[in-house]
């Protein structure tokens, strides 16, 4: 019996694989890391692909691109009983999808919901990458009014919650959050909530999903923005809130609910950045004060206090190797 503790990461790249072996390798990858499907070569074009699949019982996240081949969920394979639903988000290029009598072309930023219960063909019409979030039907169906009505309906990039879902999924992968059981459980739950919002969850379900998924995704996005820009002395709760499209007070409440304040998280990121710089040989010629200013501190004494409080050591101790 599977549990949320089951987790695997599968990668495939055809860069080092002879052209004659690529189709069989890709077919094996799909059967193990996505869903059972046939992979056929397109005439006159060598197959090429690069994918990473994060596989869990309650969610499967696929990121990458394929060209020179088509992926077909055939009538014979549909009989395997897999009823999972997948939101396909085309990040770039053009992706052709045929299912339920519809032939769609997904352009950059657009998304569509597909079902493993239906015969489906995926074919990359113009080079690009996509993100696919696949979940069991039993998870998603109770969260929206009519899951079948949502099938094969092209959603524009501006669809409610779509950008937030993609950003959150990419962040979970970048930070390797799925590898940690507690974060994996939270992350998958939030992905379910965000997916429900994208597909039109209503009433109490939407409110609950919004409280859980949207807030978690916005907080995560804020943390990434702060970590990437902590060196800026003009970085403030107002500037990050504006980037996220929320009010400063709303952003402050997100951090408070997480057990921190915006300011404490910002200081933490600046100190961590300074710690890394002090240990790197490339910064050996830089003074401690120069590094303090570079990571966003405007006062050297305050930097020293924050650093000592975090690491129980002075910046000089860390630089000399006396402390880790």
C-alpha cells in the first residue's frame, strides 16, 4: 500500500542516447514516471527530450520538453484503470493535445486539464517546455463542481491562480522540498488546493483552498523574492507586497502566521548570505564591513549583533575557520 512517504525522482535526457534507442528509453520513462503511454517517432525528426518527474501517491509533477515524437495514451492502455487528472501548463512553444474529440494547440502560458481515462495524444508542435501536475481523480473531484466539465478547456495564462500554482510548484522542486516528508505532505496538499482554485472551486471549498494553498504559495513566493533580493537596502515589506499584488499588512500577516515577521526573515537571509561569503575563498580579500554592506546592512554594529545571535560567533571567527 502506498503512502505519502513514497517518493521518487526520475530523470531522462536523450543527449547521450543514440537516436535509435531514444523512443524505447522515453517509453520506459513515461511508464515509470508519468503514465502508461506509447511514444512514437515523428517522421524525419529525431526524438529529443529532457524531463524530470517527481512521483508521489497523491501527486506527480513533470517538468521538461519533448520534440520529434508524440505521446499517445492508447485505447488499450486506458484499460489499466488509471483515472488520474493532469493539468498541462505549456511554458513555451506550442503543444498539440487531442482528447475527447478536441484538437487543441496550447500556446505559451496556456493550460488544459486532461484525463488518463481518455485516449489522448500529445505532440510538440513548436519547441518548448511544459509543466504537468497529475493527481488522482478522487482527490480533485470533490473540490470542484463538475470535474468533467473542466476537461479540455483551454485556460489563458491570466486564469485565476494559474501563475501562483506554477510558481509554487517550481519553487518546491528548486528547493527540493518533496524530499522531506513533512514538507512533501504540506506541499502536495497546497498544490491540490491551488489546482482546485485554477479549475473553479466554489463556495466553502474555494474559501478553504484559498486559506491553505493561496496563502502558502504567496508566502513561499515572498520568501524566494526576499532571498534573491535581500542585498538591496531598499527592500521593504511594501515593495515585496507590491510585487505579489497584495497589501503590506496582508503580507505581514502571512509571515506572522508562519511564526516570523517580515523583518526577521529578511535579516536572517542577509546574515546567511554574509556567512556564505565569509567562507568562500573568492571573498577573502573583502573586509567584513564591505560584506556587511553588500548583503544589505547599513550599520556594521547591528550586523555584528545579528550575526553573533544567529551563529554564536563573530564574522571574524567564521572567516578564520574557528567556527563553522
